[in-house]
């Protein structure tokens, strides 16, 4: 009777089910099932989550989630279900701490999900395979064994994962929450604060441990299901073959065993009845840790359907003819798969999002067709196809997407495939239910997917969205206009609803999305619903010429709309604008009267007057001499006008000032660029912009006396306003966006606030941090139109100098600047992987080289300490860029001449010293991989580790992106550091002898042999990235690379090592010192027999121009870092090889890039104009 217990993870054992007993016991020898019986019995007893009642009786804890409630696509799926009590004192005092809860829980899940999933699947797989093979040994229908095995593996895996992870997960979540709260407060924690932290962490951990556990459990279950199919693939294939040949399937061994069993429990040849299958079907309804689920629950929520769906559309109770309907459903799916296969075979799968989405949808359809009766398959299919459409779809009819003809075709194919699949699904479920499911996927998916306005318009046009549910979610995202990405999306979405869909009238849209309309109206209240007066443009030029024009317009006249907020407002359909509700005055200011429109006009008029008066005042000699006195005058005017009476009014004041100054710049550029030189136009723009910056900086410096937190808060508020206005302007203007006003505001404000000043020295780090955060928000991947200005800011001599030279917190500022460099390189990386670069990107690449050359010359320690994370970001084909980073060496070091005849590398004192690094390599490696790696390095006993390591580093089967490069680099450095530590502990020196025949070298040698060509290239690249200035890492990895060359069992490995070194040497200088000494040793030392290898002569131009000359001259020259030799011949030699092998226009060899020594100290790259 053991199977009945396993069939139900909750205590509902059906001991009287005689039929169930027959299924389980039949054909299984008692001696073979004793262990399995004990295991499954234990599973059923320990998967029940109980709490003790006061009387000592066990009470089952009720589950709060259905299986399909948990979205495991990403950790964003946790957000809708998180429980955060607003009554916690810690949150009442520090509401910003709510934002660290989800990351903390996500980190806790990441730490446990690997080992828990692996162990649960391993045990459940053994049990499920063992029992299913015996119970279905005489079953000819492979679909039944597939269905039974999937139900059982899911239940078994859930039980094992749940009991394994719940307790450790609870303590891990608690620890991460405490750490996150403590770090976020950034101050010394008092005992009272620690008590609040402990209380909040304990409460949150208790409230959300079930959610975190369910996330891990479902992840394990979803991973186990396809693994189970792979295990039973031979069983499925055998049954299919028998059916094709027209034979009755029966396992002869199982049949002989069944003949020996008593009649009542004997297995019989033929298909099992539905009554017998009920034991396995029970698994699908009761998954450990989740609410009991019926088939109807998986298909439709009756509480919704009964209230919104006509009786004719209710789910049909299964009838005898339902099998025919399912057969027709499967046939339709298979025909669609066939059509998609025809398209994919005809056109292939090019590197377009839409084409990849079509291929992914094809896989989802195929899985659904293989098991159409399984409710979870239907759920997974809908989730996958909707996410693919949200991720990839672009409306080919919209010209602003600028899609290529193939992309247009693929997007249309994606649309057709998706709609055809929806039509097929509607034969099984009603439209209302499909819309409910689609809406749930939208609400739970990644944020960037939700803002695909083309995809959302497509779904809304075909009534595949529950508008009332989606309205709540979108309104929450807009958050009164604070989320500008959501705000822009909402106005575009509503515009498309009314303009492109005739069925959506003004009234229908207003009624279906009232909350969104209300949030858009609130966003208008913050001084954004009226145009900037035209006369204000006259204040942008010196007042000697145009002062008479100010205030000359009529009070009743209104100029054309021009502000950024107006353009957003006017991009909405007029019918929607008319229907938006208007609220009363905001903030309770007594200075604002009347309705919302009048309040906005009055406030804008006041701000215009104040700003115009300040522009006149700040350029006077008296104000230049005594700026604080000038500030006092204008602040007095502000108080009189009531524009700084509350925090909200201050926010509105700075936002309106920013928009007015930017608008003036746009107007001057548009009107004067044809009649005046660019420099003159810019100077006129600077006149207004600099005055605004001057006012802002003075207010920050002198706000609230010695209350430094007030100054910091005001600075962050102003920077937040500027970044939000910039984001909105970038979205609205598109290709007409101009970065100059924002660039000028940011760089002048930075120079003002970071210059030596006694009033700001105490908070100098906080000022730098605020600017760093603002630039991180404005990084090129988020605002591409600001990319040139962004690079100009981070490459400015003052910005680099004050972050890397004059900072009071050098480690923090260096890390912050490195993060900005990485953001820029991540933006460039996709472009740099292509052979041909657009002109704009080529210019930006040139600017990037100049910035890095300045850092290499003036602040090389930054590249020395952070070379690992920077090189991780650089694409493999950007050789010169990587060489530039790796050539850095400390300023106080003088590099030995690598070409000197008397150089003894082993005797250099520097070769025993550890390089300074600020990266924890162990933290980069996934916990499960690090555990296995440490076990092997400590014991050298695990035989399977070498065989499994390549698969642990692999993430896909797509050529060019098979491996996790970051993890591979981290593993290489981590193993090397452990090896160096072991050598030093033995008081030995790094030599070819001491590195050989160790656990550390075993890993490198086995990876070199077992990895494919792509993997070996990345491995040798990771090793070559450590060949830098003289240090112990350079010494060890140089010896490692030479040892791998010497001990290689195939010439392919030796050729790849030579390629790695050679392609770095043919690039323009500078070249890393460690790279030179390694290559010289390789070609000069006869023990490596370098010149005898066939690949040296694989190409005549290489042999003629490089290797023969190098062999004859013995590399008698060097570069200008080593003053003992002339370097011209050496670099001409390698440049000629580069031109011969890769063409004179090789992208990663930039002949115009200056060397660091050619740039003056403290210099900045030239300003790059867009």
C-alpha cells in the first residue's frame, strides 16, 4: 500500500482503494521495493508542514499559493506576493528600506536553489523512474507513462525540495535581511536600531519564507519534468516503434514476472483504465507546499467566469466525444508547428529578436501538443508565448522603429503565429479566461517587457487583456508621475488605443482604465500643463540687447506649447485629455488659488519672473563679488511668491526652472543656428543655463546652515529632477533630442560643488556619490541619445581628477568610476562585436580609447585593481582595448626591460608580490560550483568533477555564447590564487616544477583538453588577461600558459595558445609586460620547440613578415617604456603583420589612438560632438 501514501503529499491515504493497490504492487518483487517503499513512506510523512497546537496535536499549516501563482521566469515574480507590514517601526522611520527586501530574499534563494534543486531531483528521479517503469511495463501508450511520470516527478521533487530548504532558507533570509538593513542605514547602529532591525527581519522572514520556499520548489519541479522525459525517452521511442509496426507492446521480462503474480495484483497487457490512472492523477492536484489544485483550477477561475462569462462559454464537462476534440486540438497544433518549421527551414533563424521568438513559440507549441490534457502545459505555453511577444514584437507598420526589411518580415510572422495559436487555444478555453491568463503573465513579467507598447496594443486590439486588472497594475507603476518610463508608456498606449482601434472609444477607454487616467492627471498637476511663455527666451541672451522685450506680451495671449511636459500632454488624444479628472490644489499652498489649470499658470508665471530676475542679478559685478548677498535677495523674492514654502513647491520650482532653461536652449538652437556660428549659439545658451546652475549651487551650499543632510537631500532632489526631465525629453523628442543643455548643467554643477569649499568639504563624498548615481541612471544603455555627452562628462579632466585623485574616499570613488566605465563598455559591446561599425559608434570608440589612455597615464592603479571586471565587459575581439587595460602598472614601479639579455624573471623581487585587487573572486563563482571546486582543490579525490566542470561553465548551445565568460574568468583567477597561496605556504618559488602535478594544474589541463574550441579560446584568454606588470599572478599564469603549451597532447592546443599571444602582439601598443616576456620565452627557449610546429608556417605572410624576422633578430627591439632600445622596427614589424593578416582597416587596431605618454598629465579627451 506504499504507493497510496506517495500519491498524496498531504495526509489523505486511501487505504480502501483496492484498485490502487493493484497498480502499485503488481509486478514489483517485494525484495526490490523495500528501500523504495521506505523512502516514499518517509517522503509522505515529512512533506506535511505542521505546527503544534497548544494541546500537542499536529495541525497542518494551510498553503497560501496555487502552483501557477508563482512566476519563476525571474526574481521579479516574487514582487507581487511579498508581504511587507507597513506597521513595522523600522519601515515607519526608514521607508526606503522596503526596497532592499526583495533583493535580500532573492540573494537567499540564489544561495540555496542550486544544491536543493539538484538533491531533490536526483532522489525523486530515481524513485519515479523505478516505479513508473515497473507499473507501466505492459502499457503500450507512451502518453500515459509520460503523463504519470510528470505528475509523480513533480510531486516527489516538491516534497523533497520543500523539506530540504524551508528551515535553512528561513535562517538565510533572516541573515540577508539583517545585513541589507544594516548596510542601507550607513551609520553606526545603536542598540535600539538593532532591535528594530531584528524585529523587522524576523517578521518579514516569517511572512515570506513560504513564498521563497515555493519559488525554489517550483523551480525544481519545472527543471525535473524535462529531465524525467529524457530519462524515459527510450521507453517512449520503443512504444512508438511498436505502434508503427502494428505490434502489441509488452516488455517480455515484465510479462514473465507478471505471470508469477497472484491474479488480483497481476499486471495485464494493454492500456490502463482511467480508474487505475487516478493514483497518478492525484499527484497533479496535491503538490507539496501549494494549495490543492483541480484540473478546473488550472484552466479557469470560476469566481471570475461566473460573473463575466455567459453560460454558453462555461468550460465543458468532459464528454465521451471529448477525445475527438482533443485529437482535433493536437492536430491543429501540429499543423502550426509544421508551418513554423517550414518557415524556419526556408529562412533559418537569423539574429533577430522576432525570429528567435518564433522559434521559442514553436517549442512551446510542441510541448503542449505532446501532452494536451495536462493543465500545467497549457499554463506554461501561454506564459511562454506572451513573454516572447512582449520581448520581441515590434509593429512593422510604425516607421519610427526603422526596421530592416528582414526584421519587418519576421515581426509580421511573429504576429501571425501568435494570433493563429490564440485561435487554436480558444477552441479549448473561452476568450475571457485566455485574457485573464495573458493579463497575469503581463503583470508578473519583467518590467522592460511590460513597456512594449506595440505588443500591448496588439494584445488589446484582440481583446486579450483584462483591462480592469491591468489598469490597477499600470496605475501603480505610474505612481503619480514619479516613474517616467511608465508615464511615457501609458500615454503612448492610450494614444494607440484610441487612434488605431476603432472599437475603443473615448468613453470606453476612460471607463476601462480609470485609475491610469487619474494617475496621468496627477502627473499634470506638477506645473507641467501650461506652456513656457515665449518672452522667457529673451532672458537667454545678454540683457543689454533684449531686456526691453521681457514682459511685453499680452496677459491674455498664450504662445504655442513648448515645454517638455506640454509635449507629453499634447501627445495624448484630445478626447482622453478632456476626460481626465482634475484635482484640487496640490500641497495646500495658500498662494495657489482656483482650479488646477489656473494654479499651473500662476506658478509658472512666478517661476518665470524669479528666474528672469535672477539672470539679471547674478551677472552684475556686485553679485559676482558677493554671491551670498545676491542669493539672499532672490530667496526673499521666492518667499514672497510662495514658491519654496513646502518640499513639494521646491520640487515644482526646480522642475519648472529646468524645463524653462532647456526650452530656451532648444529655441535658440533652432532659431539662431543658421544665422550665427555654433559657438555663438552655445554661448547664448550657456548664459541662461549657467545662471540657473549658479542659483542651484548657492541654494545647496547655504541651505540650513550646518545641517549637512539638508544640503545632501537638496542636491539629490535637484539631480533627480534633472535626470527625470532628461529621460522624458529623450523619450518625447526622439531623434530631435539635444544633449547640450543637460550636459552643461551637470558638468558646471559638478565643478561648482566639488571645488574646494569649507562649507562642503565634510560632505564631499556624498556629493560625488550623488553625481555618480545620477550618471548611472543616465548611462547610454538607458538614454542612447545622451551617450556622447555622458562620455564627455565621465572623461572630463575635473571629473576624473576629483574622483580618482582628490577624493576623501578613494576606494569608494574608484569603485564608482569603474562602474561608470563598465556601463559605457556594456553599451559599446554589442556594436564592437560586429565587423562594420556605424560612423557614430566608431567615433565613440575612439573617444573611449582616449579616456582610457588618460586613465592609463594619470591613474594606472585604477586599471590595475579593477582590470578583471573591465576585461569581463570588453568583447573578445577588441584586442587593443584589452591590451590598453592590461598594460597598466603602478606609478612607483619601473618595468624591467623584457628584451634584456640578462633579464632573470624568476629572480625579480616583484614576481613574489601579490597585486592589489578589490574584487572578491569567490563571490563571483556560483555557490554550488565553488563548493565542488574547493572540495577538489582540498582533497583532489572527486573523479567526476573534471568531467562535470565544462558543463557547469556552459550556459547554452549557441555558438559564440556557449559559456559564462565571467564565471570562467573567475574560476581561472580563483584557482591561480589558491595555487600561489599553496606555493607560498610551502615557502617555495613559482617555477615550472612547483606548478606541475598539482590539483590546480589538473583543472587547467583538463579544461584545455575537454573544452571545445570556443571554450579553450576563452580559457586561454582568461589566463592571458593575468599577464600584466611584474607580480606573482603574472609569474604564475605565465608559467601556466607555457606549461600547458609544453604538455599539450595535441598541436591544436599549442596553436590556440600561440594565437592568443600573437593576436595581442600584433595590435598597436601598448603591450602588457607579462605578455612580452611570455611570448619571448616561448619562441626563444628550445625546450618548447616552437619553430618546429606546423602552424608557424600555416600562412606565408606570417612566416615571412613575423616569425622568420623575429627568429633572426631575436626581438632586439622594444617599446618606449624601456629606454634602452629603439622601438620603431618592432612595432612596424607587427603593424605590417596586422595589415597583412587582418587588413589595414582592422577595427580593433586604431592607428590614430594616441599613446598615454603623448597626453599631458591631468588632460581630458577632446570633447566629442554628436
